């Protein structure tokens, strides 16, 4: 809306498309609770939630006891922020550390994970001073690999939603703001409708 920021939270299924959305003043726990209540009302039960680990959604996913796939893209971005300064890896061997973690996160078969972790554990001893990164890696790894345990198409990243959000922001820039929340809802419905028919 003109002069005001709004957060549009989107419930998206890789097989169905946009299931529902909720507009709020920010990305917050109450807003995520509302969107999950809407999913309950239409009897949609997610098998897994994929997110960027925003605190608000983490709280609701825990409360609902749902499997939570952490977006691998966001995890790798966070890792780069720790290992790089001014676009360069802090230490030459950090390039190798990033590549190893990236390789594990990107594996396509759950059967490969034990061998990759065994190799990684041997490799770890060459990295003094990176204990916090190894601790972080061990903490996030189970939730970064959940997608491998499903027959259904559970993505490893929230890339589609991020892309959809980027397109929405771009689209709303051309509208020079939206007159009202009702106008915003109608615009979103129209955009989601045409998005699914591409």
C-alpha cells in the first residue's frame, strides 16, 4: 500500500502451486500461525516445510511438530558470509571447506550421506580455528537433508518462493504502491492465478 510496507506470506506446494497467502505488517509468528490455520481450514496438511530459518516460522513449525527442511541456499549464503570478506575467502583453505560443505548439501541420494560425512570428519582435522563452523554444520545438517527422505518432490531450497517474492516486489514497484489492502489482495489473486498458468 502506498507508503507502507507489507509482508506477504505464501503457502506454496510444488505440485499444486500457491495454496494460500497472508498479508501482515511484518514476517512474524502470529502471521505464520494464521496462514497455518488457513491451511487447516482447507484441510491441507503439509508433509514438510521449507524455509530460510526465519525465527517466526521456526517457532510455528516447532509448535506444529512438522518436519522442517532448511533452505540450503540460505545456509550456504550464511557460510559464505562467515568465510569471506570483501568477496574473497579469508583463508585459501576456506575455499575447500566451502566446497566440501556445498558438496554434502547438494548430494541427491541419502545413501551417500554417511560416506560423505565420514570423509568430512577426516578432512575436519586440517581446519584449526573453524570449530564454530563445524559445530554449526553438524547442527543444521539433519534439517538440510530432510528432502532426501521423501518420495514426493520436497525441494532443498525456498528458491521458488524467493523468486516469486522478487517478482511481486518488482511488479508492485510499477504500481507505485497499492491504494488499499483489498486492492493488494485482488492484485495478488490475479498474479497468482496467472503465475500458475504459465
